[in-house]
C-alpha cells in the first residue's frame, strides 16, 4: 500500500474539474481556514469518498470556499508545455534541513536578495543542482545560515521583487 504524505485530509465528493481544480465548501472549508489556518500555498490531500485522493495545493481562499489545484495535473502540464518526456518529481518537506538531507551530493544554490549584485555564480557543471527560492518575504536569517553552513552558494536575482515562478525562471536562466 502506498504511503500517503503527512498532509491534512479533506473531503470533497467532486473530483477535479477540467482545469484540475477541486473546490472545497463548508464545513470542510471552515475547518481548513478557521481551525487549521491554511492559506494559499498550503498543501492538502482531498478524498472523494470513492477510494481516490488528490494531492493538492490551495490556490485561493474565498469567503465560503477554497480552491485547490491537483499537483499531479500541474506537473503533467509542465511536462507537456516543456516538451519533455520525464514527469517532474515534486518533493515537499517541512524544513530546509530535510530538503538538503533528501538530496545528498547536490550543489546548493539559493536566491537571496542580500547577496552582492556584482557576485558571479560559479556553478559546478557536472553536478546536480538543488535550487532554493524563498517565500514572498524572503528567507529568514536562520534559514540563510543553515543553507550557507551546508555549502549553499547565494545569488542575487536583481533589484526587483519577483513572484516565485518568475524568480525560479530567473534563477534557471543563470545556467543557460
């Protein structure tokens, strides 16, 4: 039997719609938002009551419902859009230490706004990379210390604040 991720589980009798979105209404909505205090970006599992479950990320929280995108659908869309033939692997962790521990031998590179803008990234060519993009407010000082103490190289992505998806692309472009 497959081991499920350690995520909060919610019920919705409707599976994902054509866009891969599942809507969760009251009382599940109230439990997610008021009790667990989940918000956009939180990962959850949604069971449909027929033996299927979906690993999702909350996209939007409204006044009476929330919508969550099925992560597998996002990964499949990325595969098709990039015209690649290997399904990307999504690994979620609760801490930076956990992420680093799951990827031994990888070169660690972190986008950090306090890095000198003139600093040049010298990445190792034949080594797998593990890239870190922080949340909207940036990494905490403790997180940066953990990363740099683990050997991470820092890189500045410019003077503008970037959305997470734009920051990821900007960081990837540094390797072209």
